[in-house]
DNA sequence: CACCTATTTGGCTATTTTGCCAAATACGCA
DNA sequence: TGCGTATTTGGCAAAATAGCCAAATAGGTG
C-alpha cells in the first residue's frame, strides 16, 4: 500500500469506525427515522448523558450526522442517510452466520 | 435499549467493526476482485505476516470472508460481497466532508 | 525423515477507545 | 442577575485493539 492508498483507506475506515459501536449504530438507526435531541437519545440508550454526547461527537466528526441548536436543546440528524444502507448487508452477513451455525449444529456441510 | 435490542446492535456493530480498519478495509476491497492468498495480501499491505493473518482472522470471525486451504497456501475470498456496497456510501460521506471543508475555507455558508 | 515454504498462534507492550463523574458552558426565563 | 434545564468538556481508570517477534503448525518435496 503506497502512502496515498493508505491515506485513502484510513479515511474510509474512519467513517466506518464511527459506526462500529452498538450505541452509535443504534443512534444512527434511530436518526434514520428523523432528528432527535440528545436527551431523547439518552433515554433510549440508557447511558450517561456525557457518554451519549461523546458518541454523537464521534459521528458528527466523521461527517455522518449534523447538529442544529434550537433554543435550549441540540437536534441531531443524519447528514448522509445512505449509511442506513449498511444495515441490509449487515443483516445478510448475520443471517449467513446463523445459517452456518445451524448447519454445524446439525452436522450438515 | 432493552437487552435484545442491545444484543442485536452489538452483533451488527461487530460486523462493521471488523471492517473498521484501514488494512482490513483494503483487503476486503482487494478480495472484491477475487480470492487471494495471505502471502499476496501481505505483499500488498506491507505488514508483518502475523499481523495480516490476524486481520484476516478478524474478518473471517465476523463472517465477512472465508478461507480455503489448497496445498501449501490459504486462499481467502469474500463470503458476503455486499460489503463492497459500503464503499460508495463511504465515498459520498468523504465527498460531503471535503465539500464542506472547501466551503469553510472560502467563507461560504 | 529432514527441510523448505506458507500460515497461524502465543505473548507482550504501546496505543486507542469506553464510560463514568465532576465541572463548565449555553440558553431561556423570572 | 440568578436559577433550572440541556449539553459539552476535562480527566481518569478499565478494557479493547494493534503490531511485532518468536515459536508452533501444516503441507510439499527430495
């Protein structure tokens, strides 16, 4: 990998890494249904408010979500909704994994 | 997040996390062009053979790639080629990020 | 079997990531 | 200005990840 290729894949991996956490993935999924405040998201994921805020910062820094302050609160929304497309592939990988697991349990190929 | 939802998103994040590394992402991209041996991949990424092997194990454990031993060597290939679809969205996020950056530099909205 | 090539595994340190608490900041309102 | 609510930031300890070396394993061949 030459330096440019490496830089390219590091940048790409950065986007993916931002989604690579259960809480952040959940929030992306949730934001796919529309904007939410930090407080609402915190209720849903049941973690410390500061933890939620930091996760949101990670997603925002990656360019996946954006924020808008309105009055007292901050509304987050997806900036690139195409990230929702990840889910269908992820599901199919999980599906395949599950199928193989069953095959093994039942002594099939 | 109830326990089941949490388990679901942890599983989903696991797949994504496996791709969230420059070297692994590069290898997935490369495998999108066809199977490769560990040695060939190592030449391309220029890392220690054991490092490459471990990265491949991560991808394999996640169910993204599969291996097949033929004679002396091990051939890896994509198990779920849909992961290649990630790239187009990732590119569009990077593109959007770059655009915004330019806007900022030029004092536009 | 002895040797060579290809790959994986064990082990260890350095680095990064998480998540909590406490403190700071921002905003609206009396 | 002082107070209450919403959110971010600083700091830190625990956990997870990355990458290297050395050693082990597996296959092929003379």
